C-alpha cells in the first residue's frame, strides 16, 4: 500500500472517486463505501461500518469499526477480508498483498518485492507517531528500505526493521 500511496503523491493523477456514507440520527452507527479510478490503470474499493455503545458531545466509548478494502496498481495489489479498528489499533483478518517498488529521493531509497498472506495482522499506535505491528501468516518479502521512517531489510521473509515501525520478521509472522 505504501508504494501506491507514494505513487499517488508523485504522479498527482487526475483520479475519480465515488463515495457514499450514512449514519444514524444519534451518530452511534455508520457505514461508508468508496471506489476510485486512478486514471493510470489502477483501481481501489473500500467499505466500512461501525458503531459506538455511547456517543455524546464529542465523547465516544466502546467503538468498533469493521471494513474491507482492495487495491490494484502498478506498485502491487492488496485485499483484506475483514478489518476491525478504532483510534489506536487495527486488526485485519485474512489479508494478502503483492507488490514492490524501486525509488530514490529526498525521503530515502527503496528496492523491495513483497508477497504475503496474513491470517491475522494487527497494528497498534503508540506515542510519538510510533506503531507496533504483529502478524501471523506467510511472508516472502525481499528487499531494503532506508528513509525518514527508518530502515528495513528482508530476504525471503526473514529480516528486521528499525525506526518508526521497529520489529523482527520471519516467513511465518512478525512482531
């Protein structure tokens, strides 16, 4: 996904997006869907729905969100069957990705190929813009990334990352 997000910024394509959203009168339940044509041969679609046990004057409690997304671009493709999220954490159930990229610029350098299927993948936001990831699945990612977010190196799924998103990677999961 990150390759595709950077590609969007660099190419500044004249994309076309259709969106629909709705929520209950009290704002405690909502649903949304979107589809995008990037006008460069790439497409994406996403949907989500959620609910809160209580919501009153900006305070919200026991919030749950579920969704799914899919994307196909020059940089790769991804799909997620089920996404559960709130403001601090995201859990994806049965997700897969293939992709890669090569880049060099002020933000760093990247040469990477990715392929993986995760049974469960989670991301928790910590303080100071840091995140902690955990996944269980099959991973064959190979390559290097060096940039403002840190450094990562992997060979057939075995490797490490240090920086904003530090961790150890194996072909069967990461933490």
